[in-house]
C-alpha cells in the first residue's frame, strides 16, 4: 500500500491494514454516508440501475477471484448465478426459509456446482477449460428448463419479498440498502482473501502452475477452492438478483451475460479488488447510455436497416473490449494507479 511521506509501517498489523491513514478512514466514513443517503437523492429508475450494479459487482468479484487471481478461465458464470437464484427462490417460496439462511444455502449450492464443473481444471486449462464451463452453462439451463416440478420450467417461478429481522425489502429503495450492505462485505472479504496465504497460492497457480506445484502447492485443492469461492459469490449474487427481479426465468441467465462479466473484469482490471467495481460501473452505465441513444440514432438516420439499433449494444460492447485490449490491457484499475502516482493522490491509495 502506498503511504504519504513521514508515514511508516512498524508492525505487521500496520502493514496489513486496509485503511492506514486518517484520510483513508475519513474517506471511508464519507463513502458510507454517501451510500446511506443515495436512496434519498435518486429516483426509482437510477436506484434500479444502482441495485443492478451492486449485484453485478458481487458476481464479477467472484469471477475475478477465479480468473484474475487463480487464472482459471470460466465462460459459464451466468449459469452459476442461475443456480444460486433458483436455489434461493426454491428455499424461500417452497420451504419458507428465512432470507439469510436461503442466501447462504444458495451460495453453497452454487459453490458445490462450481466444484463439480471445476474438476476438469486439474487436467485442462485455457481454451479447453473455457469450453467445459460453457458446457456447464448449457447443462444448468437445460436442467432448470426441464425440471419444471421444482423450478417452474419455461414458465419460471415467483420469488417472495425478502424479509430480514422483521424488515421487508420491497421496492428499489429498501433493496438498495440490502444489496449494498452485502456488496461492501463481499468486497472487504475479497480484499482480504487476496492478501492471505490462499490468495498468494492462487496467484502462484495463475502465474506458473508447474512452478507452484514444485513449491508444494496442491493444484487440485487450490483450483477447486477458486471455483468454489467464485461460484459461491455468484450464488450470493443470484439470490439477490432473484429477490430484485421478483420472478425468475432461465432467459435471465444467458451466455451473453457470461461474456459480459468477462468483459467487466477485463475492462476493470484482472487480479485487482478495484477492477470488478470499475468494470461493472463502466459497462452497466454504458449499457444504459446505448439504450438511451439507440432510439435517437434510429430517428436521425431513417435509412438504417430494420433491427440495426437493436444490435447497437453488443456492437458497442465488442468495440469497447477491443479498444481496451489494445490501449489499456491492464484495465481501469491500472489507469487509476497511474493517475494517483502522477498527481500524488496518496489519500486514495489502498
């Protein structure tokens, strides 16, 4: 962690502290107050976008642990989110489980599903592992659609409103507090995982799995742990998404969403805590911008072929990915670090 002149770490606890200086603690307090006041300033439309961003940050953080830290490529993340969403919905609607128990159960089920499909990572990697995770996505969606007695099949299933300690989280405003409280906890947990022995083992496996194995790291154990943690967080995100949407259908979890999450962590910055946050905010706001501009483009250029503006979003997303891979392959987090170093913004270093 970068520190201002005159500040030194004299103990291990100080060196490991996430918030080290008075300025950093002040910024944390300001950030929490801003989050608390946001629902009072935003309308339902922007609160809905903020809630989607919070859910997406949790899912992208899990994928970042799997890909960014451990180097295990997964293109089926939306499928694991679907597992968590349906596990949560089934528990709260059919068995009347409380919110917290159902959410943790959803995370565990998604994590165990990730373990199952992560077994091939011991023998294959790269493109071949990506293909196996795509297969996992299609298998999961097929099971959801065919197991109609449990999931509602193609018709989908309703999800009751979350209730925690007697407080009902109906409406965008109340859900905002629930979603972002969990999002902050997930980011804090991910930051600490990256700084532990487990996180260092993940990085060693990512950089050179053969060298890591020679050093005594159990590849089978750590690769599966990465799949479990990444998919556990996907399950948590899925449970929040189920509560946010209110009605589940397999069409909410397409392969395009999995590709979108890959783009988020690439644009934000692989292997950083800040990367998924920046990537999610950038992509979700870009989506909203494109959706707002598309009707205007159709009005400005009436000669465009039918359906052209409907495909404007994927085209812009693909162009942005290509530009980032060429111009800023290390993502927005790296650009932010360079900006801090250039202007000596040491209070923002953490």
